[in-house]
């Protein structure tokens, strides 16, 4: 593979920029790799150790990623290593995957004026320690509602990543690469960043103000921009739902046209879709926060708790109280089948699925719009 030529650093170059990655149990491996690889390539292309990185865990023991792969860290948070920035790597079931020990250590790093960052759902851990109070932050959209309600002093955005003073947060997937490339650009210039992009076949560094999109909106944005505008307005107005006439007026079409768009492209009425969004949000809040059922009903725009409960049971299949009590426990222990028989060895994929099913947001997406089988029957996608 032919490498791009970039300026070498001089012999008087400063010490490497020290990056620590705090791995939270069930972290997403793709987010970690997306953050580390630009650092590796920056060193490779310049022939200099511009960056060093170390993987940390709470106690120095191995940490399991959300796909079941086990990672051996370089050390524990008790090792008193010195970093320039510490990045929290979150993932599945973040609200129940970290401990106060990790939060206290992050607070001590903040007191030492260490920059703090987070990828995927890692911002939730920072927020739990008050380390994002008064800051703008980004987090994976599936964790956004929980973070907003649990930590009202944090200004959550829907941006891919957010750089705010001494905090650097981003969503998941491949977005950490954009955030780290942005950091490299500030520290070493665009020439190096462009060379890294060439090596990774990355056509551009996405800006920090680009917004993350749910799968449905991604499809609608180019195909049906009016429909995309309306769904975005709905998502932004959950607590006080907007009347359909107003929604149609905001995007410059009639109510009848709006209804036709929803029926043609989403196979449902606007009211039904709006209700689906509110129930999605309610489900996340029930599973991820301590808000009472009455509070959840109010936050999601229902006139009363009984009305909320009736709608929830009708469309979700269980009551809000039953949803909260369930906490998505594992239906069967690892390796044990429903008939009681035992499998030989649980695979990583089996374990990863069980972990996903145990998290609060499992099945929270597409509750009422499941994919269709060839015969037209819906496939169940909720837990």
C-alpha cells in the first residue's frame, strides 16, 4: 500500500499527546476502533509518535465489548497514569454498566485539568458526575432522551460531535473518527488529516454541527423532504404535540396532502406516527430514568396517566408499570434454551444478543413499524 508523504516532525517536537480510553462494560468496539485508528495513522504517516494511547478499565481486568469480544486493557484507573485527555467509551445498556468508582476517577481527572471526552453513550457517564453541567454535548440518539431528562443542566444536541471548551463528546459508529480527525487538524494541520483520510478511504471529515439521523429520517430526507420536515417537527415537540393543521402549515402543504404523504410512504396516518414517536420516547424514559409514570405521561404529551397507560398497553402490549418492572431481564441464562436443554458453549453472538435484550432500549425503535415478510405479515422486532 502506497502511503501519502507528509511533513516529518522535527527533533524538537513536543512530547506525545497522551490519550486514555476508559472502557465501560458492554462498550461498542466500532466506536473505540474509530477513535484509535486516526491516532495510529497520524504516527505512521509522520514517522513520529505524535500520540500515545492506553486502554483502561475500572480494575484492570478484561472488559467485554457489546459484540462479546473481550479486551485486555493496559491498566486500571488506579494506576495514576498521566493523560492529556481521557475519553469514555460507552455502548450498550450504559445506565447500568458503570460504577461510582469510574465516575469519581473521572472527577479527579477533571480536577487535574485533564480534558475529558466521550464516544457513543459515554457522555452519560460524564454527565452522572456533573462533568457536563453547563456544557454542550453529543450522545448516541438512543440515549439522548434519558440523558436530557436525567441531567437537565446538560445541553444535549443532536450533532454528530461537540467540541465545547475542555469537553469533547460524540455519537457512535464511525463518528469518533470525525471527532478525532478534527482534533488532529487543530493540533497538526489539514495536510496530515487529508493524508489520514486518504489512507482510510474517507472522502471528508464531517463537521461537528452535522446532525445524526434516525434510519427513517435518513430515507425521507432525500426522497420526501416535506415528510422529513414534519417528522422532525414531531420529534422536537413531544411534550406539547402540534396539531396536524399547524404541522401542515409549517411546511407549506395542506392537511389532506400531509395525510396522503404519510399513508403513501409510511402506511399510517400522521396521528398514528406522532403517537408512535411519543410512545418510543415514553419507553426510553420508563427504562432509562427514575421519572414517575405520571411524569413520563406529561413529558410525552399525554393528557393523563390513565390515558397514557391505555395507549401504552394497546400499542406496546404491556402497561407502563409492567414495562418498568421487567427491566428486560434475560429470558434464559446463557446457554440454556427455552425447553431447559443446555447448549454446549454459548457463542459470542448469542451472548451479545442476550446483552442487547437486557438493555433498556432494546426494541425501542420501530415498535409499530416492523419490517414485513414476503407474505405481508409483520415481523416482531421488540423485545
